[in-house]
């Protein structure tokens, strides 16, 4: 299988598992503050995580994301 940037650490944070079986999640490479929001069917999400050897965001990374999201939404620094 294909792994994105094999020499970098990769992270996911599940936002929501939808009723239709899709998983909405954040995906980051290297650092948690630079991420993309993705949506995949459950089986594809599991395969994606396996292929890319992802880790789930730590509690500290989740706090950083929350602060970063609030800064973008409300224009705070």
C-alpha cells in the first residue's frame, strides 16, 4: 500500500462518525497545527490509517487545535 511521506509522523483526530458510515477527521503530517479535514467511508478510513501508520492526537495536540480553531474563527491571537 501507499504511505504518504513515510519519514514523517502522521496524526488523525476523529471529528464525527456519521450515520451513513462516513468518518470525518483531521489529518496532520509532522505537526498538529497544520491539518486538513477529510471524509472517508469507514473501511477506507481504517485502511488510510493503517497505510499511513497514524497516531491519534494527544490531549495536548487537541488543546492546540481547539485554540487554533478559535483563533481562526474569532480572529484572536
